[in-house]
């Protein structure tokens, strides 16, 4: 089930990096990006995660959860989180959510 959240609200998105055997891995580096699937627009480009761990959270700001196209009452967001471990191995996690327009929140 996809989480539905009110627009312009801070959100804490949990991620887990796993290897191909399903074990949690400790990455050397991590980054995330946010895309709006409804409009096809990038909301946030690749952003470094400081202090990255095998499991953790990234914080989405009010700007990250703002409705991109004001005619929409609902927009779908995709958060992609990527960690690099080993020599050149990558682990990814993706989280999808729906942003719901709230009447009076910047119209």
C-alpha cells in the first residue's frame, strides 16, 4: 500500500540497503533523489546522505512534498535511495507515496 500524506508536510522516509542475498549491507556512501511520477518532474536531484547506514531515514522537507502542478489534487512521488558498498556494488531502495493537496495550503 502506498502512503498518502498531506502536501507541504515534513516526512521521514525509511530505507534499507540489502545485497543480493537479502542481507543488510553497510554502504561507503549513499544518496537519494525524489521524482514526481504524476508530472514527470524531478523534485530533488541526487543528494548525499551524510552518515549513511545500512538502514536509516531521509527527511523530506515541505518543499519536497509540495504539489508540483496546482490543478492536481493528488500526485505520486518516488524516492530512490542508493548506497555504494564494496568495490563497485550498489544497493537501492525505492519508496512510493501519494501527496494529497490540502485546501488553503498555499493556493
